[in-house]
């Protein structure tokens, strides 16, 4: 399995025999559900931030040339 997933450089010290010796924890369903409750809102926020970033990028790309050319004047805008 490791060989099928290797896409970059490989290290000779890591081989199938060594990988099979690694002990992995198998979390309970309760632990997985609790983890999901914690991380789901975080991933949702990341997703929403990515959408907002794309919108802001489009707005910037639309307005910046107009600002640079003087087509839009913001000299009298108060912030």
C-alpha cells in the first residue's frame, strides 16, 4: 500500500516491513463523533473564508484597474 501511495522521494529506511510494525490507535465511535463536532465548524469556516476570498479577489481585480486609471475617484471618500 505504501508503495502505491508514494509520489515523491522515498527513503530507504522506510519500507513495508517497518510500516507494518507501526502501531495505530483505532478511536471509538464516540471519540470520532466528538472530534467531528469540534472540527466540522472549523472546516466550514475555512470553506466560507475561501468563498469570501474568491469574491474579494474578483472585486479587487475589477476595481483596481479603474482606480489606477482614475476612472473611479476615491479622494473624497471618508473612512
